[in-house]
């Protein structure tokens, strides 16, 4: 008797759990899984969005292999990721450690200040930075020339545009990642640091041997999430340069957008999106294995 | 068991919500009236004009009811809203198209042939070149209602202070732009970002020098010629020599660059005149035809939006009738738009004649007397050709390429695009 009751209760719990998950599952299916499968289906067609789809098998994928502009955009995305991910990781960890040593009162003020850019809509922050970056009347150049430096072209130069955009996205995201780091630093038991102090360890040594290793879980999370985000970067670039000057900031997602909505090559754009998905997927898996293996 | 019932209920409600969100409640017809959707991108005064137009039409007849919506943003409209709507088979019955994207809609067969709906004599009233620009295989696929021409606007005070003459040749234009450039003022404001507008402003330079993008029947690229290379070089030199800013704070379509005093010259269209008169009335501004190369012939580009009817609509006839009523019937409605709402030329002779006195007011006189005759309609290339031309421009502006190199690369690209379309 008792056992049956227990079983029933357990079953009821499972049902309740699924009932709570249901709205989310429906959302995911309708807005994420279905579009993903549909994108793959579309990628096998020649489709301009206006007339019916024509099935062409893997022709889009074959065409992509020799599309220099696509591979150049993939290269640019990698370059962006190589600059952005390490910079974001190091800076947010650096600020998290520094802020963690501040008094509680200053800590919360500083934290709020760092997080503020994150609360601004991406398009608006892009526009604000366009004003700051303006080659002639922008604040940054006024500042540089008051210090006696040459003025820079920023977004108007093929060499500086990508780095300028990286700086903006760093400015937006450092605060958020810093807070995640701060939260996990707080989890580390104080005893470790006390013990290290007694052994005469320097602050740097304590960071290297205690803080950094114990943040591995958080680091893995942040590195993977940031890498995915940097492979799908779009809004700020679209607003600030729309891929220019001379294609120097045309990253993969921007090129996919152009193929889809400017040239109306929906099928081809879907094929590119599928490949980009695979690239991200493989890189994420590789990263996950790399970081968890070390332990 | 009770829990299963609850679950069923929740599931049922959720399904209902999802279904309600996806279904559209307009069936097109309610009773005898036909409901048509009309979507465009206008804002402010233009939006008011089209709202008024739709209201009036809904009042003067009761067979058709038009529902007007606007996105208020040109890029969102052409790049997102329309393609997505058409992809879902929910394209509006009536919409607008520009030379930059006319061809892709024409290729896809969503533009209805409007020729059967012209009233007697109206077709002849249109400027032949304006209709030619929207004709494919003898079908008139869109109806132009504005012709916007380009000219060189300049700040008279700055020219006087620098003791400069208004430039008439390319060399003079470049020299003046360099001379007038200071830390605060750009010599000339030109579009910087790739897109149809960049090409649109450059086409006059191309045509003045006798160059072209494609041959007459649009089957071959004619981009790899010295004429094209020279036109690219002069354009690139404004940017390479620092006379045109590499980035603008105010949109290049907006005369605010000149009006606000951050540029001494700007190449913009007819639409800038009301802005200059209303918002920058204090300044002293002049207007001249775009300078020409040595031995070249004057040319300017004529752009402008066109009405289009969705060929897949169930009510092509009703939609076409509205479009004809709006701009292809009496003279008052189209004239009001091109004279009061904004400044442009009407593509119909009778409308231009009707507004004759208006076309001589202030700077408009320069357009009417010195620029109008050299107008060539903006070509209707496919989006990928537009992009290849834009890439050539970007390469001479920022990529450090010579016009010759950039023209050669673009020529190959354009030819391969044309070949793949066959």
C-alpha cells in the first residue's frame, strides 16, 4: 500500500514538472527547433522569398566552397573572436578581482557603473559610439589631438574599424561578465586565502594558485558563451559600418544577412547559416572538452 | 487523473494562444467591400500625405477599403519587412519600390502589369524615359510618381570667404573641396557606406565621362573601361585626399551636413530644398549642376520611388485602380505631393506644366533650367550588380586601389553575376 502511494506521488511530481516545462518547450519548439530544421530544408533550395522554392540538392553548399567573399567573412569572424574573447575574458576577470578587494560601499557603486552599458540597447550604444568615434568632431579625436597625437579615422579606416567595434562590444559586455566572476570569487572559502597568507604567498601567487584554478567552471562557461556570441556578432556592426569600409568589417552573419535580405538568396543564405552553425557547434564542443579534460 | 485533466486544459489553452497569435483575422473581404493592404516606408509629412490620400479614396468610393501602414524606415522596409511579408505569402497588395530593388521584384514576378489600367491619354502624358525605367518585356510593372534629381549644393559664404568660384569641372571641384576643408568643416559631404544610395550619387560622374555599367540590353558588363576607371578615380580622390569625411554623423541624404555648417558642399537631390528653406533659412546656400570632366557632357541621376501592385494579390484590378487614381489620373494629387509635401519633379508633363510657377521658386529654378535636361533615370540593376559597383567604389575610397584595378575586379564580378542568371 505504502509503496503504491509513494509511486503515485512520484509520478505526480514528474507530471507537474513537465507541466511547468511545457510552456518553455512549446516556445523552444516553435521559435528555435522548428526554424533550425526549416533553415536546413530551405538551404537545399533555390529560393528568392518571392517565388516558389526550387529543390537543388546540395548546390548551395557546392557554390559556397568557391565563394571567396564568404570565406573572407569567416576569416574576419575568427579574427574578431581572437581579439574579442581573450580581451573580454582577461578584462572582466581583472576588474572582478580588483573590485572584489574594494570596500563593500565602493564595490556596489563600481559594479553598477560597470554594468550600466549592458543596460543600454545595443543599437543605441552603437550610435553613441559613432558620435565618439567621429573622425572630425568626435570626442575621442579631440582628446587625442589635445594630447598632441594624430587624429585617427576609427570606423572610417579599413585597419581600425574592426578593433574600434571590438572596443564598443567590450564596453557593453565587460560589466556583465565581471559580475559573474565576482559571484564565483565570493564562493571561494576565505580559509584558503588565510592559509596562503600564513605561508607568505603574494597576492599574485594567491590569484594564480587559488582564485584562477577555482574559477575554472565559470571560465569555461564565459569562454564558450562569449565565443558563441562573437561568432554571431551583428547589431553593432550593422549599425556602425554595415560591413564597410571596403568590406573590412563584413563578418559572417552580416554576409548571411546581405545574401538573405539584400540579394534575396534565401536558400544560399540558409546554407551559409547551417555551416556557420556547424562551425560554432564544433568549436564549442572542442572548447568544452579542452577545459574539462584538464581537470 | 485530475492532474491529467489539468494538463489537458493547460495544453489546450496554450494551443489556442499559439493559434490565435498565428492566424490573421483579415479575410480580405467582408460583405461587398474589398480590403486592400498598402504598405510603405514614409514618415512625417510624406506619411501624412499618403494617409490623407488613402482616407480620401476610402471616402470617395465604397467598393474598396484600403488599409495603410508604414514602417517609417527605408532600410527596414526594403530589406526586412517586404521580403519577409512576401516569403510568407502575406505581401501587401500595394507597395513601393525604388530602382535599387525594382529588378529583384520584377525577376520574382510579383509586380503586376499596370498597362491595362491606364486611362486614355495618361500613358502618353508620362515622360517616356520614366516609364521606360519601369518597363520589362513591354509590361509596365510600376508607376513612378516622383523624379528626384541630383545637384551640387554649396555654402555661398564659405566660397566667398575663400575667394573661390563655383566649380564647373572635376578638377575644380576637387581643388575647391580641398581648399575648403578645415578641422571643423568638410570640403564636400558624400555618402560613405556601401548601398544603392552611394551608387546613385556616383552615377552622374560615370555618365558624364561616357561610362556605363552594362551594355544596352543588359547582357554584358562594360565596367572595365578607362572612362569607368577615371570616374572611380575622381570619386576615390575626395576620400583619399581627406576632402570628404570617411564617416558622416548626419545621413548623406540629409542636407543637414551642409545646412548645419559641417560641410561646404554636398551632392544631394531635389528633396533637400524644402529643408534648406525651412530649417536652415539663415544660411546662404547655392546650387549648381554637378561638375563635369574636361570634354564631358552634363549628366545627373533621376531617382524616385514607384507605386507597385502585388501580382499575387487576389485583387490586382482594384489595387491598380487605386494607384491610377492616386497618381495617374487628375493633376492635383500628384502635384500636391511633389510641390507641397516635398520637392521633386512629376514624371507627367501635364503635372509639371500645372506647377510651372512653382518650379521657378528659389533654388528650384537651377534644377528646372540647368539640371533637368541632363537627367538620366537611375538604372534598375539587380541587387548583386549594385553591390559589385558599390564594392568598386569602396575599394577606391578606402581600399587604396586605383580606379583601373577596382574596375577590373568589379567587371569580372558583374560578368559572372550576369552569366549565372542566364
